[in-house]
């Protein structure tokens, strides 16, 4: 009764509806009036129909009745642009962002605490249109990096499991926190005749670099990856401890060809008539490098002469080709340097006209060495077979002529003698077989006639002994069915065919024409593997070996990016994971370039090879043609950078890189 009195007094739905009264002021409970509009409505037993009418026709009035009001409005109204812009990211999108951030940190060697930067969070909130987005924590990022590393490791382990032969490179590196690491990389030629190089580990070493300890580390790495029976060669520098390590390993040792060449250059510069001139050059460069005011005056003088601003370069004993770069930059700015120094007060001893002429002659002597270093330092193409042809070229370049001054003759004589002495320790037998199995150099014109026949005799002997060791997996080409083989054997009239099988196979390969320099030797073998089954297995073995330890040098460049002053206490396991993941990212970028049009890619590579050969041909073109270097081709699969033009070389030398391999 009390509720009925309240309804009669206050009405329904908080006073929005009241009973209608007739002319005698009596209440008609079948009729109600909407108070806001004075509209009569029918009323049934409950207020549900009245509430529906209020929500559908009078939304603002219903917001006072319903609770919570915002929920009712959002259900009945179209979403506004403001509400859409502040919508939160879905769980799947947030997870994808977390994975992308973790991959970015790992691949680019960024510090993990970058996720705590407020500026980065603001940038992600603007990009995602979610003002409530929060970056993943450091622990989440580290766990995702561990997952990425495990995935990559499984992929690389699978590649190694399907490979028949593995070539290793190894070297030591000391971080900014004075921790020592052993970097090991692997290089294989897979079943599709694609050359692949990747990092195996960056292992922290706490023992001294004695030969026993270093040999044990190499064996441990090979055993961890399950490739101890597949490793063919180990490429290291020529340090005494590494040479001693090689004697204790069951693998062939291959000294770094680039280290040998650069050591020869350093020794010859110190013992020849260029020593005093080089000392003066270093002092002149230091005069400008150590004073911003002197550098600015040099730049002003360069502009007045119509040149671009050009920094001088100081040579460093551990930086390959840095002496040539210093000389080249000085000769390019000769007039600007002379004019600037003439206007300054200094105690420098200026270069005489004869010494400037010496620099020009030294530049001509060192330029072939630079291009050979870059040629051998490539990682994405076959390089082991190139060593003997380019060293043969250097020996001919350094032949003394009647027109050479005494100091040039002394330099050439010392260079040829030192290079020949160290070339004898380079496992020449392996290099000769690699050149013979490369269809670009199989004419072996870089060797004497007697040595050529020894190479083919060695190959025939290897084929007779089985070509591959018994514990080596068989090559992945498809062989003829066993039934077909038995039929062929039954049809043979004598055993002489089987006895001469290897000799005939070798003769058939030698009869093949040499390929042009714009062709890839691995593509040639891919197309001719069926015709040369046994030799193709040997080609995988010998052509997979790199010519230098540049893969390890690149690895340490990445390690230097990861271990910085602000990250000097980085855990050794994290260093290994970050560096290996970053190395894999570099491999992926080189693989992306394979998506280009093949014809366009080959034309670009042909131009770059032609440029490299033109640089090598400058001193002695006739000898190049005579010794087969017309077929020299470092055509590769991917790789970054341009051809080694002077402008690019000068620009990159200022970054302090130890080597810039020619990538073609």
C-alpha cells in the first residue's frame, strides 16, 4: 500500500512518468504521462515498457535512471572518433610489439634498459594511439632474446647437420672490460650450392693463450655443435700460439692471407727508403688531427681551391691499408696542405719535391695490395681459390724493372722475398686444389707446368682413395639407382673401365671450358654436379674455406658494439647471444639482396668485377692476361656495400674499420 501511495505521489522511473488524472481528478492507472514532454502513454502491469521507451527515445533522460550511466550510453550510441583513438591495443598486437622490440634490441646490439626510456614509451604510444601502452620489462625482453637465440641455434645446427664439410675461422678478442673472447665462425656449401657463413660462438676465455688451452677450446666448440668429424680447415692468423694450436688439431691449418700480405707491407715500409718520408707524413697529419684550429684553416683552404672539405687520415699499424689511405689523402690535398702550412708557424719538416714524388710511387706500389686485400676479404663468395692467382699477380707487379729508382727496387725485392717466405707456410697444396676445382682458374696458369700436373695427379690420387674419408657423410646429389648400376656393371666387358673411371672423370672436367668472370663457380657446379659427381664432392670441401679471417674480424666489430662503456659488465652468455644474433641479422640482410632481378644483379656485379680487375691491371696488364687473371671473378651471393672506388674507400676509412672487403 505504501508503494502505491509513493507511485501516485512521485510517479514512475524517478518521476519521469506520472499517472494521468481524469476530469474529476481521479487517477487512471492504465494511462501515464511523460512529464518532460507531457505525452500520454499506456501503462501495463510493470514499468518495463516505460523504461524501454525512455532508453530508446530519450537517452539523456535515461542516463539519470540507469546505473552506471556511461555503460548505457556507450551501448546505444555510435563510437566517437575520440573514443576510437584511445582504444587499447589488443593482446596479440601487444605481444607482436614485444617480440619486435626484443628482436630489435638483439639484432642491433641495443642496451636492454632502453625499454625504460620515457621518450621511447611516448613514441610507441603516439604510434599505437594507445596512451596507456607500457613497454615490456627488461626481464621480458631478456626472455624473448633467449628464445630468439635458441631458435637461431636450432636452425644453424640443422644447417650443419646437412653439410658434408665445415670450414672454421677463429681468433681472440679483448673487450673494453679486459675480458678475452674466442670467436669462431663456420662456413659451408649446402646441398643447393649456396655459400653460408655464420657465427658459432663468442666464448669467454679465462686461461692464458697457450696452445693446449686454445686447441681444447676449438675442439670443445666443434664437439658442442656436433661437427668434429666434418671440420676440414681452421683459418687463423699467423701468431705463434695459433700456429702451435694448428699442429695439435686434427684439421688442416690455413693462415690468413690478408694478415700475411699486410705484415709484408709493414716490414717493407720500415726497411725501405720510404721510412723517413712516411715519418714526415705522419707528423704532418698529426699537426692537423690534433688541432681543430689547424683543421679549420685546412678546410678553408680546400674550399678556396674549389675542393670539398676533406679530413686527413692517420695510418695505424693494425688497420689494413691505412698507410695507403694516408698517402692518398695527402696527395689529393697536396696544394691545400702546402698553402696552409706556409701560412702557419710550426716546427714541421716539410716534404721536398722528391719526397712528394716518392709518395706517388709508393701509392702505385700499394694500390694492388689494397685491392687484393679487399678481394680476399669477401665473406659471401668463394675466395680460397683466388689466393694463388692474386699472389702470382703481386709477384709480377713487384718485379724490378730498369726504370725503377733504387728505393723502389729495394722495396720490391724485400716485398717479393718476404711474401714468398710466408706463402710457403700457407698450405699451398690445399690452395692449389681449390684453384683447380674452381672453373674460373682450372687452367692453373698461375702455376708452372710441372706444378699443374702435380695438382691433377693429387686430385686423381684423392679420387682413387675414395675422395672422402669413411666417416664423412656422403654428398647430397642424387645417385643412380642400385639396380641401374648393377645392369651397367653386367654390361661391361672388362674391369678397365672401372679402373680408369676416376681418370676419365678428371679428364672430362679438364676438357670443360673455363667460365667467364661474371659467372659464379657455385652456380656452375650446381648445373654440372650430375656430370662430375665425385669432383663435386671435393669442390664443396675445398671451395668452402675462406681466404682470410675477416669473418672473425666482423664478429669482433659487432662485439665491440655490444660491449660498450655503459655495458662493460655485460654477462659473457649475453655477449655470446647478442653477437651471434646480430651476426645472423647481417646474414639476413645479405640474403634479402638475393631478391633482386637476377639479370640486373649480375650486370651490377659484372661492373664491379670489371672495376676491380681494372685496378689490378693498371701496373702490368700483359702479365695479368698471361697468368689467367682475366677469369678472376669474386662474384658472390649478396653482400653489402659498393665497389671499392676511391670516394667510398676514403669515406669508410674515417670510421676506423680494419678491413672493407670488396663485396660483389
